[in-house]
C-alpha cells in the first residue's frame, strides 16, 4: 500500500514537472546580446522579460497562464524577439544598464522595445513594465498593438 501511494505521488509530481518544463520551453528565449542583434537584423520588436524561473508569483503566473498559451507563443516567436534576463543570476553590464535605464531595482520588469532598444508605448494601454498579472486575452491585444506600431515606423 505504501509503495502504491509513493508511486502515485511520484507520478503526479513527474507530470507536473514535465508540464512546467514543456511550457517553459515553448517561447524561444534569447540572451540580451543575441536578441538585440537578431532584432536589428530582422527589424523586429523585442519582448524583454527580467524575471526568475521560480519563486515569484508574477513570473510564475506569466509562465503558466500567458507564455504557455499556443496563440501567444506563436505571436511572440514569429513577431518578436523574446529576451529573458534571469534575475537570479549575475547581470552582464548590458543587462544591468538596460534594467537601470527603466528603474527596475532588480525586480521583475517586462519591456517592449523596438529594434533600436527604445520602449514601444501603446497609447491606449501605456507601458507594460511592471505588471502583476496579465490575462492572456489582454496580452494578445497588446502584442498585436505593439506589432502594428512597429509596422508604422
């Protein structure tokens, strides 16, 4: 009986870890330097997420409820250059300078930048820099709006 219970717990935990890893791998994240080069070469906007993989409610919400949605993943991977900067690791000088430019205070920060590194502002929604929680429907509209603003440049 104990073995069966332990095996069941192990299987449940394994499925949860597998699901998290599967979702975490859907967006093709780049480092800051790689991403900036790619964005300039392809004339694409950047989605820059200063975040941690675990332990932050905002980051975990985005990972589980936004970055895991197929429609969002498709838009991010095709229309943007996604850049992940891990707050739990030491920053490169460029990462530190970018965070300080937007007053992030070593906290979570979500930026939409044009391929020259300037913040893209969506007039109706403003800057989406320090969101606590973003519903995926709102995020899709924001992605479309940012892409459209870039196309007008």
